[in-house]
């Protein structure tokens, strides 16, 4: 399992448009990908679950990937977060 933490910089937090793109990115990988905020963990491939976390600007999240392509998944997701959130 690989993971990284990230502090959300987008002033709207993880809102509908980037959340949809994030789900699309996560679905490219075989590995199970999750996001954790304040002890709540949700799958990155489920839009409504991701939105239910209500992640706001300045909050820290942990992104994890576990599976055969976890290295590639973490690298791609980290890049996504840095460019979009």
C-alpha cells in the first residue's frame, strides 16, 4: 500500500467538477484507491461517497492505493491533486 497526504488548496474544496475528474482518474487503475479525511475513508471511484466527505479548502486528506499498479496510481493521483486541487 502506498499513500500520500495533501492539503486542499482550491478555494471551493473538492466540489463537483474536480470530484468527477478525480473519480475518472482513479478508475484508470486496478488498485483500490481511497481518500481519508478525519478518520472517514471512502473509495475514490464512487463520486457520491467522495462528495459526502465535504472536503474544504485547507483540510488535509490522505490518498491511498493498494494493488498491482499502486505506484502508478499514487503518482498519477498526486499529480492530479497538485494540478487541480
